[in-house]
C-alpha cells in the first residue's frame, strides 16, 4: 500500500508449514517499524495484529527490569 511495504514470509520447515500457510508483515515506509502482521494458518484461519500509537526509542528506566 501507500503507507507500507509488504514482507511476505512463507515457511520452509515442516513444523512451521503445519501451522502457517504464510505470514505477512507490513512495515512503515518512513521508519520501517511494523504496522501490521497477519498470520495465515494452514487451516485457513488468520490472526491480524495492528500496531498503533507506537513510540520508538523512548527511554526506559532500569528499575522496570529485575534480574532474578
């Protein structure tokens, strides 16, 4: 489309082929971040994930991470 580039992924490994017919990823033409991902299952169902309100490279406090 006009806003993004389509990356069409087709599985090669049998284990992945049994799960997915293909995976489509649309990346933003401006910053190459993911706009949408569609996973088309081998049985015909699909899952679409849309990424909105993205914030790129924002500072993240060290306190949010804990090593256990």
